[in-house]
C-alpha cells in the first residue's frame, strides 16, 4: 500500500505500514512464510492420498498406476521402507486420487517457483509482505531460484542429514532421519541471524529477503525515522544504479583477458584428447580380437562335444557321458538348453544321471530351462495318466524325477544366492513310490527372495528353511530385503518346523496339514491362506495379514498373533490354549467350537466375531471390543472382562461359572462373591437369562435388573 506523496513526487511511508512492520519482524515473517509453504505442499499430497486410502477399502480391482508404483518404490528404496506387496491392486478411483497426490505437489512447486523467479514472491511471501531480490534489487530469475530453493534450501541440508543418517548407523530409523533433517533446515535458516537477512540458501544464490513495500522507496530512506541501520544497508544495495554495479565475472570475459593462457589450455587439451582416443582405439581393437579368438575356441570345443553326443558316435557310451559332463563345465550359453533338450529325450538311466550332474554344475542359470522342462513333463504325465502305456508313464516319471532332483540339488548347493530366481508353477511335490519316487528335502536351506508362485511342494521336508533375508545392507525391515513370493503355492503336508517365513508373500497359499511349529510368519501376507488342520504350536505371527484365512481344526496353541489382522478368518474347532491374540483384529472371525482356554485377547477387536460353543475359560478379554459378538453357549467362566465393550454381545446359553475342582470349591464355594465382574457393564448385552444376570450381579457386574445396593 503506497503512502502519501510529498512535494517532489517522493512517496512517504504509510504510518499503518510502520506499525505493522514494527509488530511483525522480518524473521517472524520468514518463519510464517516457510510454515505456510510447507503446509500447502503437504496438504496438496496428503488430502488426495488420504481420500484414496479411504476409497481403497473397497474391493481393489485394478493394478496400481505404474507412475505411482515407480514413485513409491523409489521413495521406499531411498528411505529403506520395506515393500510387502510388489504388485498391489487398488480401486480405480484410488488410482486417480493417488496420481493426483503425485502430480499436485509437483504442479504447486513449479507454479510457486515461477512466481518467485518472476516477482520475487510466492503467494505466502506476498501475504506476509516479504520479497526475495538480488543484490541489485531485481527479482532473482530462474537460475538463482533453482540454486536457492532446490540446491540451497533443500538439497544441501537434506543431503547432509541423509548422509549422516546412512553413515552413522541410524538407518533405517525414520524418526532419527526426521530429526536430523529438521536440524539441518533449522541450521540453514539460523544463518540469517549471523549474516544480515541471508540464510544459507540466500548466501548460496546471492539473494536477499526484504520487506515488500509498495510504491517507490524514499529518495533518502536512511534518514527516515522508521528505517533501521540494517534497512539502510539493504536500501543502499537496492538503490545502487546498475551502471555502478561491478560486472559479474564470466568465462567469455576471462578468455578475452587471458588469450595466451586460453591458447595453451586449448592446445594441451586437444592433444590429450587425441592421444586418449588413439590409445582407446588400440585397446578396443585388441580386446575385440581377443574376444573373437575366445569365441572361436569355444565354438570349436562346443562342436567337438556335440559330435560325441550321438548314440552312434565312435567314442561310445563312456565318451558320450564324458561329453555331457564337459558341457556342464563350459562357458557357453548354448550348453544349458542343449542339456535340457537331451534330458527330455534320453531314456538311459545312466545318461539321465550324467545330464543331472552336468546341469547341477552349471548352477542357478540352469533353473529357467529346468523349470520349463518340469512344466512340460508335468503336462505329459497328466495326459499319460488316462491314456498312456505303463512304460511311457514310467519313462516320463523318471525324467521328471531327474529334473526335480537337479532343481533340489541346485537349491541346496547355491543356498543364499537365489534372490530373484523364479520357479513359479514348478512341480516339486512328493512322487509315489517306485522308479519315479521323489521327496524334496531342503533342511536349513536359504531360499530368500525366491519366487514359487503356484508351485507344488506337497509333503516336502523344509525344516529350518529360510524364505527371508536382510538383503545387501544386512538390516532387517528395509527396502532391499529378500522377500520370497509363495502366493498360491501348495505346501500341503510339508514339514516347515522352525522355518523363517517372516514378511513372505503367501497370498492364498495352501498349508493344509502342514507342520509349522515354531515357524516365524510375522509380518507375512497370508490373506486367504488355507492352514486347515495344520500345526502352529509356538509359531510367531505378529503383525501378519490373515484376512479371510482358514485355520479350521488347526492347533495354534501358544502361538503369538499379537497385532495380526484376522478379519473374517475361519478358526472353527481350533486348539488355541494359551495363544497370544492381544491387539489383534478379529472382527467377523469365526471360532465355533474352538478351545481358547487361557488365551490372551486383551485389546482385541472382536466385533461381530462368532464364539458360539467356544471354550474361553480363564481367557483374558480385558479392554476387548465385543460389540455384537456371538458368545452363544460359550464357556466364559473365569474370563477377565474388565474394560471390555459388551454392547450387543449375545450371551444366550453362555456358561459364566464352570465346574469347580475340589480345591477351587474350598477356596470359593458356589454362591460366593469374587468380584470378577466388578464394574463391568452388561446393560447392553443380549439374551441374558435370570440365572446369568443373578451371577453377574453377585460378582459386582452392572445390569439394569441388578437389585439396588444398600
């Protein structure tokens, strides 16, 4: 707002502006501007992201937008955030909103940088009455803005904070990174207290932050009463005529001033470049000649070995066997496919064993060809089961057994080196007794990062196997963790005692009758998995995703499910004595006839859960949410309901007082008051009969039908 014009045409400062300037110092204005700018940036991303997350609670149907997936993967890689689902599916509207959450901040930043470059003010700077100028008083321009904002304000401080975080051992703790980043940005801004109105990024870009006063500056502002000495210094810089400003140094000016030095530099550089090109050409030519010679020798060796593979070869059976074994040792990309083709056609047991040995010698690079051959032989066996002759079936089974054994040996020998290996849809199941008998045994083998989607490992012996590794940084819970994908694989009857399956993707995987005692499945994705009649005694499933999983008839005694999501899971007739289920999400889960004696369900979400005919004696339901839960005919004797929400819970036929032992009868005879339900509100519980209400009232519970206390 311009002030009144004095004689001579010079605008005088507005008294109201003087009061505002005095009330809000420049440092406060800069802090306010920074806070508003950051708030706008965060809101532009957080609002559409949050709405998209809410929408995504519906059934996801489409793959995540590739740009959003790439951006989230890049962020996760830099910050060391583990990615549990590499191929997420989302709702269509979520894709749109999350794409907006990615584009909106970029558009906002670009617009504000444009305004800053052209006018020296972003919108928040205009609101707070501050302006960024060069030492000559002009708007900074695009070059200075990029240096000031991208490099100076964020690049250098955050780069220093990130470097300290990675090198000091604080990685991957994001709280420490946030603290270090805040301190770095604060230190950059604190330089404005040391240098007049110039923070670190201002000094880097050679810019100043001044009051954005409307109108022309006073012809003699230093003598004006409202101006401080610091304002006078800034004004002196701003009012300096452009003709008096020293010409900024440039490369062209330096060349004009030093022609001789420039000539020497250009001549020397040209000669060095020519010499480097000459030497590089000689080295490249020689390396290509050596490569051609090596290829020629390999071709000659390969042809010689192939010539010995024919059954009619003069070298005979021993020479043929030697040639097969030699193919496993040569460095030729044609060797593995040739060996796989030989295996598919060979009918001699001795030659099949030799081919198997050669393929194992080639290592993991043989697995893709073995996988394809395994799938082809599985199809052959399926077709021969109904119409083939017995010798044909036996030969196909023998070849399949050879392939399976080769795969098993490679997995054993190269344990811990199989990250990213894809054996999806591979049949490694136990074969029936006979010439084609096979059982996969991989005790204590490290298969971290392997892909076994839809593979068949029925009745495999996998005790102590590892399907999770820490990756190259050797830190668990980071982006580069080696996480195996076992989605829709079949582990029916497999022995996985003590296996490490934490963080693995096991979506809709079958573990029917599998042994998983003391196995670690924490943080795993087991949504829709089938663990019916499996053994999970003492297993670890903390924070696991188990939505709609099936545990019917399983033994999960003493297992730890703390913090897991078992929404809509089916756990009918499970044995869960002493199981740790604190803070779990068990909404809409089914526990009909289950034995949960002594289980810990404190703080669990049990809304709409079905515990009909379940045994909950001595269970801990402290602070549990039991709204609309079904406890019909359940045994809830000695259950701790303190702090639980029982609104709408169905207690029809529930047993509140079980049969006491002789010792319990002496200590607490029938009709005695133990105060077990002291203060617990049963007012909104449903289907309580008179005997149940009487017992609740006797034990200190709250119900409208309880007699008034004297």
